[in-house]
């Protein structure tokens, strides 16, 4: 495969951008190759600057649930841009999207838009601290909530992909107020939350983990989490930056029928443009400035282009049957994938819920961070490179999710299955 333009661009990029990328996981360090530079994307495929076309299972890390370049989304952005790109003042689209998000996610009585998932979770944690007057944040090993200081403790995603212990630059004074405990462990959860020495403001959780690879929670774990946080007056934050509008219109909280106090959103609600959001009970959200004393702000929050893209995307996913069709498409693909894996000469574990999944190169069930870390990342890297060479674009890390979109047709999925079978047989060699 000719990658000469990508190679030239990467060399240039490394002179002016740290690691040549604007987000670490894109550097492909953990999968043993240099990154390809994308020229364009359409539907289920991306095309690199050398003209190589790939079937895309990254979907920009989640936003592209409709596939790339959906005409309705592009039109909304272009039509809105004709009227200007940013006003620094309220605009009608913010109200329309806020109403649609609150209608789609019933636990949201009010919502505040920001420009990234990191801003959403950072603000939600500050709000929980301001609302409760307490300081500690409890998170779970392997869950990633963006790169705010408080959360870079045993985080997932790029932190584990690059083997960054927490991160230099995060003062001990900050992380002493963050406690990270094992995911899916109800016993440690109860012991921790009931520890009266701990001044816990909130628990933040990925209601389905996507950042240690996909790990589906035991329902009893989420139910116990809701029961304990209610009893102890601790704010329960669902970080649905990935699962929001992915697993159902109402996200994981709809799928599992568990109502958090605050929800963080991102990715899909921006239609591919920079949007994050946090929202929840009016009683809590009214603590946010300018109504309340908890400060949070953003120059481009509620940006009209991003609002327009998000509105176009949500109107499409709200169409009757959208999630059922996506679920059925994923069911058929995963059933075939499991057969291929079962016949493969190497051990794999496939974790999947809805249209998000991860194939772990391990022989044991993956139910938490410790078991995820037993996966063979070298073998994943070999699989990644083999699949890329055969036209399939997977996440450049064992500890991420693969996504199927409504733009993935049978022809795309059949090719991916064929290439997976071929790759698995080579891995055994
Ligand atoms: P951003 O700040 O990257 O928009 O969102 C942070 C975030 C928060 N919460 C969850 C559950 C997330 O998954 C993320 C970001 N996801 C990663 C991939 N797993 C983004 C990809 C990247 O870091 O380049």
C-alpha cells in the first residue's frame, strides 16, 4: 500500500505538532506503525491522502453513527455557516438542540453545552462538588472521562494505550481527591462509598466502559451504584460521551433503566463538530452560573454550526426504527464474527453491546481493567496492521471500541468478516 503522502505529512507534522498528532491515540504508537492522514470520508469509508480507501470502524471515536458526510448534516452546517460562524451570544439553535436533548434523555431537566467531552465531565464534577459541598470524586479503573486533572488517575483510552501511569503535571493535591476503584466490583464499591472517612461528592462512571475496550457492566453493579449514591446523598454522574445516543436514543440509562443525577454527553450530539454537554436535575443544574455560584463558561459553547450539525444528526437518529435496524445489523455481524473467532487458532474474547464492540486478544473473560490489561497488545497490533493493509480501519489501540454505523452495508461487513478470518489465521502463524 502506497503511504508516501502520509509519510511526508507525518514527518512535517512531527516538526510542529507534538507526536505529529492532535490527540495521542491517533499516533498509532501502540499498534506499531505510523498514522495515515485522511483526505476525506463518506458513508462507511475513509480515504487517505494517498488515495487508499478503508472501511471505517472508528467512526471518529463514536460521533459517526450515521457514517461520514451525511447530506442532511453537511447541509445544516453549510446553510448555518452562510449566516456566520460564531456570535458569542445566544442563538435559536442552542435552544432547539437543548430541548431535543432533554426530550430524548428523560433524566435531563436542564443541559449546558460545552465544546468537548472533557469540558462536560470536568464541569459536572465541579458542579457535584459545589452542590454537595464535598470534595472527593470516585471513578473506576480503566474508565476515561477526558483529560481534566481530576480524572487522570488509572484512566483508560490513550492513558493506558500509551502506558502513562496517571500523568506528570497532575499535582498530588488534585489526585488525592480522586479515588479509582475496580469496575464491576459491587463489594469494593459498597465498602468505599460507606467509608465515613471519605468526603465523596460524586461517583462518575461510564455506564458501559468503552475506554479499556468495551466492558459491559453487570446490571447488579449499576443498580447497587444507584442505590448507594441515593442513600448516601452522593451525586451519580453517567459519562455517556460514548454511549449517549449510541446505545439507544436515551443512551445507556434508557437501555438499563437506571436514572443518574447528572449525565455527560459528547460525540454524536455534535454531528462530528466539537460539542460536549452536561445536564440533569434542575435542582442541581440551577447551581451553575449565572443562576448559581458554580462557575463554568466557554467562548464557543453552543456554537451555531455545531448546534446545527447536532440537530441534523439527532433528527435522523430519532426516526422510527433507527436503533432497531442498527441493532439488527450489529447482531448479524457479531454472530458471524463470533463463529470466525470460535474457529480461529488464536484465543479472542468479543465484548459487544449495541453497535459498539471490542475484540480482545486474550483467553479470559474481560470484565474490568485488570482482565483487560491481560490482552495481548502485540497481537492486536499485528491484527490492526493486517486489517489496515486489507482495507479495514480499526481503532489503533486494543483498549478502544469499534463502532458500526447505519452507513455500514452488508458489502462492507462481509468484507470485514472475510479480512478478519484471514488475519486471525495469519496471527496463528
Ligand atoms: P473529548 O474531550 O475527547 O471530547 O471527550 C473525552 C471523553 C469523555 N468521556 C468518555 C467516555 C470518552 O470516551 C471520552 C473521549 N473518548 C476518546 C476515545 N475513547 C477520544 C479519542 C481521543 O482521545 O482522541
